[in-house]
C-alpha cells in the first residue's frame, strides 16, 4: 500500500506535529506550572469544558 502525494504531505505534517507535541511535553516537564488559563467562546465552555476539566483533574 502506498499513500497518495496528498497522503505523503499529510504524513509529513503529522510527523512534525507529533515531534512538536513531544518537545512541548519535555519543555513543560521541567517547569512547575501552578495556573492554567483557558480562553474559549461561551458555547464551547458550557458544553465541552466541564468534561475536559474533569478528565484533566483525574490525570
């Protein structure tokens, strides 16, 4: 199986995203974080934020 040219392009982006994700975790692991600020629109805050915050607390 071989990806299309568009698939190869997206794969390159996915690899970069995963690399940046790992890099951000490594950078933040060394810091002590005491507060988190979240900015969102009201609709998202009402429907999605409670579940996300609950999951965050568990982690």
